[in-house]
């Protein structure tokens, strides 16, 4: 029988790599339009959005992959999962603000 921590860790790995891939597309390839809150007609510089949202998404993906490694090694711990979820929610809100132009010199 497979340890549930391995299954859960594998799911977190897949999610983390999906987030890393989206961060790559947004940050490295300059695809700011992939973010749901980015509006091309808002006048916010797409390079600004790509750079900051992409970097934040790469950070989020890295956190998820690190959590997956931690879960495979040490098993499930509610406090670790809670910390990850809080960090992801805060970073998700930050990307939403960046996509709307908060912090941009144009706003």
C-alpha cells in the first residue's frame, strides 16, 4: 500500500510545477494577459505586470514544490498546510493588485 503522504506530495508537486509553468509564461515570456485581473485597456504597462506577477507566481510555485518535498519527507502536518495556504492567499492578492496597476508609476 502506498503511503498517503506520497500521494499527497505527488499532487502538490504537480500543482507546484503547473504554477511554475504559468509563472514562466507570464514572467519570462511576457504573457501578462494570462492573469485574470489584467486588463489590456487599463493602460498598465504589460512589462511591469509580467515582471512582477511572473516573479510572484514563480515564488508561489516554489513554495508549493517545497511543501510537497516537506510532506513526502515528514508527512502531513496541519500547521504547515495552513502556513502554505495563508502564504498563497496573500501572494495571490498581491498579484491581483499588481495586475490592476497598484505600485505602477503610471497609476
